[in-house]
């Protein structure tokens, strides 16, 4: 149920963000980006620092698919009267790339279908997919791959999409079943760039969890954001959160929780609300201190960092 509750309010927020982005697109090119690089501070908790030799290459990525991508029609799963088939790869001017799913419900009751995780080229990608199909009916639905998240991850060519499907009762939202991962390979499978998009300042590196601070965005939609690259080679799926956060010495409330499956990566943002900044008269995000918490899938804490301090240029 955690994923469903999280997705409900995030769907509303994402729609608002997209509409706001469309309305302001003409002005953004003329304004300062508000992005400030993160530089080293007191990162004594960092272990086995492994700065990438390919950061410059990673930061040059545009996130735009370089050529038309296609897929072969593929049965993803069929169980208890529900059949899901990937039929086509499409691109929408607003929502970006996506995969058309043919959902056939031959059971005697309505079934809701969503996913607990969507992974593109080994990067965790937030999804807005949810569909309800009545008994005996079919539906064509698009599972969109957020263009902004593909760009943030530096994904030029979508070559591999991994989906963890989830079925639920549309009346009670109770889980019916969580399915194992299904993988869709596209025509760009041999063109995946495996260079990690990890340009920035390493903030944490311990027990297979590596966190890099990429930049601070002072003009983030909600206030300010700290963009992070997270890599998980720990052997288990984890949730990365943060606590005890201060900006310029003032305590603030961070909004951040990133699911990162084992062997996968994520680009995610710590959000600080504009009201927090205004209440503390913060007009420039210069010095940041926080504590990272690593949790397992049951929300048990498996590691807590020492306070980590860093600054911006």
C-alpha cells in the first residue's frame, strides 16, 4: 500500500508541474537557471571515494531519444483472466516516450493495474501509470516514460524497460498480486550508454550505497531542490531518505524518499518548500547539512550517516 499512497498525491503534483512547465516554457530560456554546483564540505562519512573519469561525458547528455525506437509485440503476463501485451513504442510531444499496453480482462470482476517500479536503462523512473478494466473488457493504455526523468538520467536511447506490475481491487485499492519483473528490449538495446550520470560531489559511499550531489536548483517548482545521483550495489533493494537538514544554519523540512533497487541507479531531488526558505529569510542556498538514512523494503533502518556538510559555488 505504500506505493499506492505515495503515487496518489504525486500524480496530482506531477500534473500541476507539467502544466506549469508548459506555461512557462517561453520564459525559461531567458532566465537564469538558478542551478548552483555542489562543492566539497565536511564529507568525513564518505568511504571509498570513486570519482568517475567520465563525468564530463555524462553531463553532456541531452536526454532526448536520438532516433525512432520500436519494440516487437510482446506478451508481458497472463494470469487469472488478465492478459497484458506490449504492442507499440510511441512518442508524445508533451508526455514523451511511452509503451502502449493492450490490457484484456476475461475475469468476472474489474481489475486495477499499476506498477510498483519502472526502470529504464537501469535507472529508477517515476511512473504515472494506473488503469482499471471492467470484467470482460479490453483497454489500450499508454505507460509513459517521463521525459524529464529520462533527461535527468542522461538517457538518450531507451533500450531496456523493466516493469514490476501490480494488480489491485479498484473499489478498495487492496493488493491482488505483485508480479515479478518483466523486461522489454527496444530496437535501441545495443545503443545504451552505460556511463553513469554521476557528475558532481560525492557525499556518501558505504556498504554499496553511493550518493553524489549534482547541483542545487534555487528555482525549483516548489522552492529549492538538491539533485542527487544514487547508486545501489548493496545486494538488496533500499529506500534512501534524509533527516536533520539545515540550510545556512537554519533547520528545514526536506521532502525526499527514493526507492533504489539492487543493481540500479536513480536521479532524485530533495525538495525544500519555498515557505521554509521564506520563514528563515533564505534567499541563497549556500551551506547545507543533512543526515542520510538507508532503509530496507520493510522500512527498517540499516544505516544512518554522520552529519554531512557541503556548499555551493
